[in-house]
C-alpha cells in the first residue's frame, strides 16, 4: 500500500517561512506529477504547486514568487518551500502524487496544518 508521509507544517508568524516535505513510499513506478494542494476552512481544495518528473512546475498565482516546489525523483519526495507567509496561507496542506501512464494512480497525504498568525 502506497504511503505519503508529510512533515513540516506548524505555526508561524506572518512573514516567516516553512518547508513541507512529502515522501511517497512503496511506489513501484515514479509519479508523473507530485505536488501540494491546500484547503482552508469553508473553501474548496485548491492547487498550490506541482512539479512533473522532468521538472516543469505549475504554481498558483496567489503564491507565485513566495513558494517554490521541488522534488527528489530518486527518493519520491516533493518539497514546498514557503516564504513570506501570509495569514491567508493558513490551511491544511495535502500532498498529492499521480501517474498518468499505466499503471494510473492518484494518492493523497493525510494533510498537515499550516497556521500563519498576523
């Protein structure tokens, strides 16, 4: 069974930084895309950033210039470096890995809370 282990969430003051990590274990074939979504109370889950196997990134406009996504393909690990955090970044952040070719899969982490105080 695939496991996604997230770490790095927590409480930080506005303007601070956090780094999230997500390691995918027991995956037989490398994901096509690894990334991060977030869901704030009363809002829909939204894409924050993702990265393909060849390094192409897709970053939400709301975090562009502040957040950076990267991955270690050999370790099946994806990172989210979050700088200049704002209170509106407060949410549960979910790791996602998906593979578009056979075998197709789409896995989610359990979520990690990020709280930014003003």
